[in-house]
C-alpha cells in the first residue's frame, strides 16, 4: 500500500505544470499578487527575502481557478532587460526555489541554501518594448498588461528644495555623476553642496525607461556615471548591508548581458536594494551631498516610507506621503501630464504552448483587469498612449 501511495503521489507531482517567471522587479509586486489571484484557495507559497512582494525568489503550488490546472509557479526577478535576454536567448537561471522549499497558506519566509538545477524561464515581465533592449530577436509574443509608473527619489536627509528634476538636470547629473545642488534649487548658497547620481544596472527596465524618458538615451548605457553609498566598513549599502552612509564608491565594473560596463557605469541589480540605500541617512556628513535616483513605484514607496522623499518629474509630481498612506496623482498619468511611465509587457516565446501558455495568459488577464494598479495604472484608465518608452504622448 505504501508503494502504491508513493506511486500515486509521484503521479500527481509529475502532472503539475511548472512555470518559471523572471524579469522586471518594478512589476514584481503586481505579478506575484496576480499569481495569488489566479489560484484556487488552499494554494501554498514560500519566498526568499524580508517581504513577499519584495522577494527576489518565490514559489507557488496549487491549481488554477480557471481549468483547475495543477501548477508550480516559480519567480526569480532579474530586471526587465535580463528577463528578455534569458527568455529570448534561452539562457538558464540558477535561482529557482526547490519544490521542497517551505510553503504555507500564509506564505513561508525562508533562506534556502539550495536551488533547482538551472532552468530556462518561459515567461518574463518587460518594462517597455523588446525592441529597445539589446535582444530584439527572436521576437517574443508580448501582451501589454498595464502601465508601470516610475518616480525620481531623493535620499533621506536631503533638503525639501531638492524637489524637481528636468531633462536637462538629469542629463547633466548622469553624464557627470555629480552636480551642485544650486542647479536644482536656484540658490547660489547651495553651490558647495553636491548631488550624486545613483541607480540600477543595465539589466534593469527601470534604468532603460529612465534614460529614455530623460533624453540620456537608451543607447547611452555606457556613457553614464553612478555612485553607490557605503557604510563604515566600506561595503555598499543594500538590504543585507545597513547604513548609515559613511562614504561612497563608483558603481563597480561588471559584464552584464555580455556587455562590459566600466567602473561607474553599473549600478544596483535590484530595486529593493536601491530603495534601502535611499533610506540611509548621513550622506551630508559623509560626502557633503545627497543622492537622486529613479525607482519603480513599489520600490519608490518602500524608500519613501523609510525616509526618502519623492521628486517631481519636469514640474509634475506623482505621489505624496502623509506618514501613513500614499496619495497618487493618477490623473496626471492618465491625461498625459506625468510622463515617466512605460507599458508593462508579459512575454514568452512564440512556440510556448500547452498548460504553461494557458496559465501565462490567465496571469496576463488578471494583471490587466485588476493588479496592474499596484505598479501604476490599468490600461482601461488611460486616456493617452505612446508607442515606446520615452516616446511622444498622444490622445487616444
């Protein structure tokens, strides 16, 4: 009987469809929330990180509401550009949580010491369009599922007069890595205080969209300068390295997606780590200046809740925070005044089929109908459109 039971359980496990999802950390919150909404009650999940919606890896086990398809859905977020690369070029990812990862109906937090063997993701989330990445072919099937909104943020302790950034200011700041605060405030008394650029690495769709929107240029990835704050031990501040800020470094050199980036041209691999860096205090005492960066909405909210502050883009703000809740200027996005956004795409290869494709399409429909609001705007709420990130806005 025990042998028959083991055989039966093995049959159930083998019948489950496994789906691997990667890509945009800016849209991570909306995507993982949508996964919970397409599964029947009683599903279990686990994650690796300090919060469910901020975790880089997660695993879900259950059946779909539509069709009762048994699924195991695994997420490993890398950045939108990295997601397009791994799906389109069929490159395995090494950080998929194992099926034996602790899971509960309430979500089990864990720190796994082992992952699955490397596996190629079937699905990715992309901020913008594939054509603006370094991997325009093979062309993936892409479904627009919402509008992902981004925000410029200044770090904790920075002055309230550092409250707006324009295309010219952004181009000068990221071209040099630093500039006087007076150019932001119009007050010559601030000329001796610095503003430093920090941000994401080239795997990031947030970086791609920010550089397109500001006029730095999507093709200008290697011509920018970014710093990263460090603590007293000289380590770059992140979710695993606490502040306060005691110094800074140029972003380390790295090879990303096969492209070499020199010292200063890289950045944070995760929006969650960058958000924590923006929460860190002490920059004025340590470097006689402050940091400005760009973040997806969820990570911007995290940073602002932790002490950073939102900035207006080209004179128009998106979010305000009263110490307990955010208020969003949704109308400014929907009517075309606030333009720091892109279309979020759920993508997979054209030959993807079977239950995996069915569940991916269910996920796309769920995000489109409801959960995109967690990262920006529903498509149905938009009265304006654009063809490409950073492109002209027109009425629709």
